């Protein structure tokens, strides 16, 4: 009798143990499906329709027409070029300068090191809209502090936000200023995790400070540097959205519009859901290919001490 009752009990336990991991994972899986995958598939579907988001308005199937019109739009190619400019401009500010700061401040006394890093990290905790409003006041061509300083040394005022040749670089610098603290924090943590015995061994062999940086620190920081490069390439232009929206509105003459701002403009400014969804699909596929290539490069060129 005991043996007969042991069989169903063991079967019940095996069934419970088999489904228990999925029960624990279900909240995360449901969140991913509801907030990531369902909107992605719905955007793909809507990219083949014409609709203005009104519940009473019909969704008209137009096939590939949205894609054809977007690729024929000069504004799209201008935004794509601007996106490349944003990425190239942000790489030194989000990777190279934080790398130099992280290495330089590592050998400082602890109190001085913490002060330096806190000062650099402060912009990261400021709300982007607040930061953009302050920068708009500082860069005002009439009474902004930046132009008042230029007038004080005998130079003409600069139209930082209204000159098509300067506006995009102004937004890049502001975005880089905001991101510098995050990158410095990541690189400082990675630099602190380098095995001190490797550095001491190099110094005992007569390596100079620069040789230690070149032959020990930089190779061991390569995976973190490549990670920040990937983050900047994939998300750098997206991080500038708030500053474009608040400071320039995509102007002047579209000179600061990137692909992310154009996507928002199609979807929420002109209320063209089909164009906005088609732009999102193009963005997803394009950056998906870029991400695949970049992650392959990380696997190939990252260096670890183990």
C-alpha cells in the first residue's frame, strides 16, 4: 500500500520540479512579451498600413508604400547622415576622455579621486530636460553666459543652436557632457578590478608608467572599452533625443534631426503611424545588423587576464 502511494507522490514532485522554473520565470517572460515583443510585431504590422491613430479611423493597407516613400524622402537620408555624425562625435566624449580620466585618477589619493569622480558624475544624475533648459539659457545668443564671455574677450556672439553648421556639434557636446560620468564610472570600476600583481610585475621589470598603461591596463580594459563603443554606436543618437527636442526641435533646417527624432516626428508629431512604424522597423533591422557585427568584434578582440 505504501509502495502504491509512493508512485503518484514521486510523479507529482517531478511534475512540480519541472514546471517550477517556468513559474518563477513567468513574470519576466510576460513582461518581455507585453512590453517588447508584442509592440515589435505590432509595429511590423502597422508599417504596412496607413493610420492616424484615431480609434474611429480605419487602418488602410498600403503594402510596401510606406517604406518606398521613406526611402525616397530626402529628410530620411539627412537624418541618417546626422545619426552617423552623432555617433562619431560622441565616441571621443563617451569613451576616450572617460578612459583617460579613469586611468589618470586611479593613482590619486582616495579623497582626491572620489572628489574628481563625483564632479564628473554629477551631470549624469541631472534630469535631461532640466539640463537642456539650463544649456538653452547658457547658450542664448543675446544674453547667455557663453556669449557674454565671448563678448568679454572681444569675439562675436555664436549662434550655438540656430546655426546649421554649429547646432549639431552643440547637441553632441551636451550629450557627451551628460554621458561622460557614466562611462567614467564603468571604466574606473573595470580599472580597479585589474589584478595589482600584474601592474607590480611590470614595474619590477622596469616598465614606465606609460608602458604599464599601454601593455597592462589598456589590454585588460579592452572588453569594457569595446562595450562602451557598442553602447555609444547603438544608443548614442538616441541619448541625444531630449536635447534635440528641447533645444532645437530638429532644426535649424533639419541639421540636428537624427533617425530617432525622425521616427518620433513621424509617429507623434504628424500622427502618421505607418511611417513611424516603418521607420522603427528600418531602425531595428539596421542597428540589429550593426549590433551583430559589433558583438562578434567584441568576442574576437576582447582580452582577459585569465
